[in-house]
C-alpha cells in the first residue's frame, strides 16, 4: 500500500466510525427508550475515543509529512484532504490531553448546573461555572495561538479563516440598519389577523405538506427521513442517508413547517456534496456559516417569499380547512410577522439578528476583559432594551436562555446571522445567472435553484476554507449590503413603510 492509499483508507475508516456514531446519536434522540441512556452514553464515548485515537495517531503525522511535498498545494481532492487533515491534526495537538479532559469535565458540570439553575432563575449558582467556561476558553485560545484577538482562534472551530474584526464591521452595519427599521415596523402596527395561524392544523396534514414542499425543493426522500424530537436537527450517516427532525404544534402552523424547510436546507447540503468525496472528511458537514446559509435560504428566501405562497396556497388549502378563507398575499404577511420578543429561537427573520449581535458583543466583552461574568445579566437586559425595546423579567428568559455558553460554546452564535447574510449573497448571484427566481417559484420551479447551489457551493464540501468557498460561490467576500437591500424591500412592502 502506498502512503496515499494508507492515508485514505485510514480516513475512510474514521468516516465509517463517525457515521456509526451519528446513527447511535440519532437513535438516542428519536427511538431509544429512557432506560437505554446510560449504556448509550458509554457506547458513544467509546466510539469517540476510538475515533480520537485514530485521528491523533503519530502515524497520521508521519503520513502527512510524507504526502505534503507532493500534495500540500495541489488543486485536487487529495490535496484538499492533506490540507484539511494538517489543519485538524495541528489544532488537536496544541491542546494537552490533561487540559482537554479537565475542560470537558468542567463542561458537563456547567451544563448540568445550568439545566438545574435555569428553571429556578438562579444565575448566582451558575455564575462560577460560567466564569470557568470563559477561563478555559481563553486558555484554549492561548494554546491555539492568534495574531490579534483570542476570538479569532475560537472561530477556527466553526469557520476557519473568518476574522473577528470583519464580523464586527458586518454586525455594526447590520445593527445600525435593523434597530431603526424595527422601530418603524412596530410603529406601523399589525397588518393581518395573526390568530389564523393558531387555528387547527392536523399534525398528519402538517407532516405531509411539509414533506411535499421539501421534496419539491429537492430533498431526496429516498436518501432521507423525518422524525419527531424536542429540538429539531439534521444529521447524516453518509451523503445517501441524511435525516431531519421537527416538532409539531397542532395550533401553530409555522413551527413545524418552517422547521422542516430549515432542516431540509441543511440536509440538501449533505446530500449534494460530490459523490467522489464519500468516506472522506471533506464530505461531512461543511462549515457553519455556509451550512446555515442553506437552511436560511430555503426557509426564508424561498419559503417565506410571496411567490412561494402564490404557488403553494391552493395545495395548502387542500391540506388545511383552516386556510380556506386565506389568500396567498395574506399568508405571506402572516408568516413574516415581525415582533420583538425575549427568546432567540422564537424570533422572526428580522429581530433574530439582534439576538445574535447581543450575544456576540457580550461574549467578546467578557473575553476581552471589559465585562465581568457577574455583570452579564444587567448588560443583557440593557442591550435587549436598546436593540429590541423589551426587557427580560428574569434571567431564565434572559442571560440563561441558551445552552451554548453553559457548554463553553463561544464564537458559535455569529454563524447564525452570517448564514443569513451569505444566503442573500448566494441568492443574488444565482438570480444574476438564472433570471427572475421568484417568477420560477410562482410556477412551482424550485429544483433549478438547488442545482445552481450544488454547482456553486454544495458539491465542494470542505474542499475550500470558508473565505475561499464564499469568494468562489458568490464572487465576493461576506458582505452585509445585499442582505440589507433584501430586508428593506421585503419589510417595507409588508408593513407599507414609505
Ligand atoms: Zn440551522
């Protein structure tokens, strides 16, 4: 066996094991009886250990060193594999095993403290654990190394090559635009009767309709599946088995419907990586911002467009008697309601980004040392008031609402808003090459857009780092301008703003 063959067969084995771990994880959320929890946790941790040992074996370092002279700069799949593995191998080897074990133990303690403290609205008992999460994260950033900002080192976990300064610039522009627009929308008042969405929507019909739409977008259900979980997600065991989950509420239509379109967007990314990347790390889960751009594109730019409802309204009325007296334009307004609220996961398309910016700014401030963890609840409340005009009555629905910080996941939140921004850049680029996309949606033609996206971005998987992938697929760097144009046009129309 040549070194390249040995290297690729090792990566294929790691990919097989990761796929099996994903099956066990999916089963845990969807099928497993409660009693299976302890054994499953052990099984998953054994698999994680076996995978970690394979990934960090000294032999991987030897193989990389032997392959790099010929492949490190090669514009081929083998070259991309060598570059990605070098990046991950180097990054992993920078954290001493003791530190990793200590951090992960502290993470699970902080997680359970958060889980118990949140319903009691008890920030005080969570505070020392959150402080630890910030301390460990700063130590990790130091061990990884960075030029200008520790946050840059953390971003590598999700979007390697993305810079904190760039995100700050984008968010400053987005905030300066969104806050006044939101004030005008709130002042404009309600335009339709939102209680329509709380009529009866039988769950079987919700499931059938959502799947019909997802398949019309291009979600391949011969290589997919939909189940019910408390927290929706998409997971894949290979590009040919990509599953999604959702949750249903008979008396609130948008939750399951847009949840399915969102997760189907993630799933179509995985289903459309190039077949030749199969059983390599290049095929598994592209970068966070790119991934989120696809879920947001299908959920919001397509599924919340007026043209979408022009095509789907008659079909929706066949599924739901509750929509018999609702026309496409009213439906369009209903599903685009803007309403400042306390909870990020329930936020609408416009205010969602303000929730993200608030988290980004606060985690930056703590990491930079300008804000203490003990001051977070008050700072949270002040920013909520400033950006959204609402103040959380307690910490449970304020600073303690998300699981991310309790697990030490900092630098993850920005990818949600950056995904929104990228989705519009991609949409504009697609439209410049394909013509009027909304006219196509109104005719029920959705798959040509997936085809374009596959060619421009999805097929590459992790072949390129995010800045290069974005540049190649949109022709420019991440930029807020197209997104601001889109928001202005959409919400000025819906709320009759001058
Ligand atoms: Zn998502």
